C-alpha cells in the first residue's frame, strides 16, 4: 500500500514551489507572444525583455501579476483535490495498519499469557478496544473508556465472523484463544472518499490479508 509520508509531502511542496518559480520565469515569454499586450507593456517589463534599455527598474506590472495569479489558480484547482485525497487515504491506511498490528499483538499476548482475548468493535461510534478473560468489570469499563477512536472520515463498515455472519451495527467481537488461534473473521473499513479495505483474519496462521477493496466473505 502506498503511503503519503512526510518525505513525499516535502517533495510535493518543493515541486510545487519549483512550479511557481517556473511560472514567474515564464510570465515574460507569455506576455511577449500576445499581440494585444505588446503596446501595454510597461517600462518594467520592457527592461526585462530588453535589459540594455534600463537596468535599474524593479517590480512587476499589474498584467504580469494577473497572469501569474491566474496560472497559480489553475495549478491549485488541479492539485488541492489530489492532496486532500492523499490525506484521506493516509488516515484509512493508518487505521488499517493499527488494526493489523493490534491483531498480531493480541495473538502473541494470548500465547504468552495463556489467556483468552476479545477484540471489540463499536460500529456506531467507530471505536475498538481489547478485553481479556481475566478482566474485572472495572477493568472492562476502563478498557471501553480508553477505546481507540478511528480518525474522522474513516468508518467500520461491518465485521464478519463464521459464527455470527455479518454485523453492521451495534458491537462486534473477534475472539482469540490462549493457543493463539483467531476466530475466522473479516473487517471492512472505509473512508468518506469511497475507498474501502478488507482485512481477512486467518484462524490458525494468525495472519491478516489486506485487500484494497470490499471483499464479500461467505
């Protein structure tokens, strides 16, 4: 899965900065090829086109700034939706990585502690938390209070298990035995931009297969 890392964001910003610099460098060329503007070129621009006329002029003309702002606007219209999309999918993929890591840690913890665990999902509030078989009522209440809240825009679509089928509301639970076996199940996550992920939990191997689409489990 591709990630929108800090390095990639930095590269995007540097590339955008370079593009803006290029727009400023090309503004003279654009204006010099528009016949209607040939007679409205101010001394400042003439000096840039013909440095030998005057080398002391500075600043930009209104026409230059108008053209540059227009080109910057076109660039933003094209890049901002993609940037927003990348940020949304980053939240979704981050949630996928967290769930996968939680499943793997629970499997190992169950074997090491020889204790049964349950991974709970609240499909209404988009949260999940962990309980162990030896927890007290107070411990379960505390675990619920400290449940992980999914990022805004990321939702739990449903949780499927062999025993209970697809659950689309309320709470869903995935069981881990003290031998590290995981209840055969699948978790479907989605982002508000329409992208969907499926996490399929293998009962005996303890592996999680990740699909970047909705996979129907039967």
